[in-house]
C-alpha cells in the first residue's frame, strides 16, 4: 500500500505512525482514510489484529483524495 501511495504525484512524504492492536479482533483489512490534517491526511492500515497510523503530507489535498479513491478501486 505504501509503495502505491508513494507513487501518487500529490504525495510529498509518508510518515509511519504508532502501531497498535485493533479493537474487536479481525475486522476489515486494508488502507483507510481517517481524517484531514493541516499538512495532509491521517490513514490507518489494518491487517489482522494490528493497526498502523500513516500520515501523508500532500501538495494538493483534493488531488490526493481523487488519487486515493482511484487507487482503492483497483488501479
């Protein structure tokens, strides 16, 4: 997922964050947009019982949203 994100032209940098245990066991897995920050977005990567925060710094937030939605649809 991070390799795909790093190739998006709207992404300036990717900052990995805290890894924690997912509440509720084995739910969904993949990369999820959580919320907008002052410099980009916070995403969560979920796999099994682990969740990792990922912060994306963007040049253009709207372009990132479009790119992210497109990449999630099977690019």
